[in-house]
């Protein structure tokens, strides 16, 4: 159990900067697509199907970003704090929440990819 925690900490340390860079790239490419795409009429034009799909995609990406930073800035420090105390139940509960959030982000990522495919086909 302690080895798994150490391994996950090392993996997170290596991949968090990549995730942060990916978030910046998502935002930058989203802005570029909005600027150059002929389907874009207005951010609040929900009568255009393309805008609806893109709005859903942006919503899911925003949720993914919130989850990512919540895990990194709030949840992981709590897990580390509780790991140094003899409260194993609390640590296990927080680790389960963190893993569940990873699963949610994975599912949202798949939804974003599907919405991208739909937006291209419109």
C-alpha cells in the first residue's frame, strides 16, 4: 500500500506539468478555432447546432479543468496531510474520491473527443 502511494505521487509529479500544458493548448486551440471557423456566429447563438455542440464541449472541458486543479491543489495536499496521521479511513476515503475524479475526467475526455467528431461532421 505505501509503495502504491509513492508510485502514484511520482506519476502525478511527472504528468501534472503535461496536463497543465495540455490545458493551455486546449484553450489556445479553442480560441483559434472560434476565430477561423465559419460555423461560429455568436457564443450565445444556440439555434446553430454547431454552437450547441461546441458549448457542450466547452462545458465538459471546463469541468475537466476544475477537477484537475481541485485534485492537484486541494485534494492531493489533504491526502498527504492525512497520510502522515494514523487516520487510515480518512486517507482511504480521499484516495477513493481522487480516483473517482480521475475516472470522471477520463469519461469527460471521451465525451470531448466525441463532440469534436460531431462538430466536424456538422
